[in-house]
C-alpha cells in the first residue's frame, strides 16, 4: 500500500457481498456468511464504506434506485453508488468507468489513492486502477472465472494491465487482508487519526446519577425486543451504572445471552440500524463475547456484551453487581479506586479496565 492510511473501501454487490454472478433484486438478495461482520470490522476500524454497483435492472423497470439504496444502507454502508444504466448507454458511471468513484470522492472528501475497491469482476479492477484505488478481486461470484480468463490471455490492453493487488477467496479474507496491511504499514494504534472519535474518548468519571438505572432498564427492554427474533430473551444491566450511588463513566453496560453466533450477521444488521457498532473479536481482544457500542453524536452511549450459554463471565458480572448493591463500604472503596485509575489511565481504556481486576476478584472471592 503506497499511502499511510486506508481511508475508505468500495464494495461491489452481486458476487462480492452476496448473491452470485447474476443480478438479484432487492428483497431477494442474501449476503454471504459473515459478510456483514466484515463490513462491521471495517466500520470499527474507522474506515468509511461505500457500495458501488451496476444495476441495469433499474433501467428495465424491475427495481428502483431507492430499493437498492435502502437495502445497502441497511447492510451498514455509509453510502450507495448505483449505476442504473444499461450497457451501451454511454454513461460515465457504469463500471469499468470511474464515474461512481469520482462522485463519491467529491461528495465525501475522499482521496481515492487512499481507497480500496473489492469486487468479483475485471470491470471493478479497471475502475480501481484508473481511479487510483487499490484493487482486490474475490473468487466468489464471477471472480474465479474472471481470473481464469486473465490467465488464459483473455484480456488485452487496459484490461490486461488491471491485475488486482490481491486475490482473496471471499470478502471476509479481503477485509482481513486490507486491515492487516493497513495496520502493518502505518503501525496502527488507537490514537491514529482515522479512528472514530468515540473509539478514543478519554475516561471521565461522573457522579452517580439515579437516571442511569432507569435508562439501563429501558435500553435492556429495547434490546430484548429488537433481538427477540434471534432467541435472545435475557438482557441484564451490569457495570458501574447499574449500582446505585457509584460514580461511573456515563456509559451503560448491557449483557445478553444468545444461543449461538450462527445468526450474528443478522444481529449485526439489526443493531446497526439502531446506531450500534460491532467490534469484532480481533479488535475487541475478548473472545468470550461479541461486543457492540451504541453511538450518538460521536459519543458512546451504551455497550452490549453478547455471550453464549454457560459463559462463566455472565455469572461473575451478576455476582459482582449484586454484592456491591448490598455493600456501601465496597461502593466507596471502588469509587475511590476508579477515580484514581481514571486520572492515571484517562487515555487508555484497556489499561484502566485491567487495573480494576484485583478489586473485582477480591469482591468475587468473598
């Protein structure tokens, strides 16, 4: 990668995000396994994500632009760039032309040399090359056939010159490669400028507020209702905001039990529509949970910890909460500790959390 930070990623739809090598209308389109999780991984890493896709079915009257835009935004894209024209109409937007990429750059202040294109067709790779983007070909959809055609000498001139920077088995591998390459070449840390503001908030302890309990109950009920279709029925308000009288960061913590992670992509999509951002395990660093952050006005409002049945941390969280609710002396001790640690680790959320471990364990051992 020739530039220090990856700014945005453009994803093709049919054959890359899901479906196959033929166009599928909105409402019938299904994403590949873990595709939405990969989109969430990009968002969690502070990358902007756009869809760009040729959809001549719009010109044929089989679907409308709004249907595609609504579908793609529900998948977690910041914006959707869709060419509605038939092949041969001579438009500037249909791939392999660069029109959609250039428009996205103008509308969103992007440097296309700091952007990547992921697609399953050579038209995606040509658009990427001629716009100055990184090109990644996936083998799904038409990808393998396109690669075979190239290796047989089936492309010439500008088509032959558009070989992708990387060939991935699928979107998930492409995203993993992109993020790893980005981290390697810039030495990424949580202080990098491309991380969203909420990911680098300083730790600030506020006086206890009785409204936290009420909000925690309301948010838990909302999550339970939202995710009930995915067999989530237990949602608990935990953490410092669940303990009356305890100063805390004004961020609610919820935990919910999920039978399995088989429907995680659907859960991610449902929560994303309500301003929840998924933090994948490779970024979260806690394999025992699937972690989400609810963001409003670029500030954290709530955390959600999804856990599988029989996860021991579930019982420990409830035990710790319930003990402190009955022990004002421990609340006072914990408040003093949190205040000191917040001052010392105000810019390091992970270190702040780790430094509380001894106190938490001592309470649980009582």
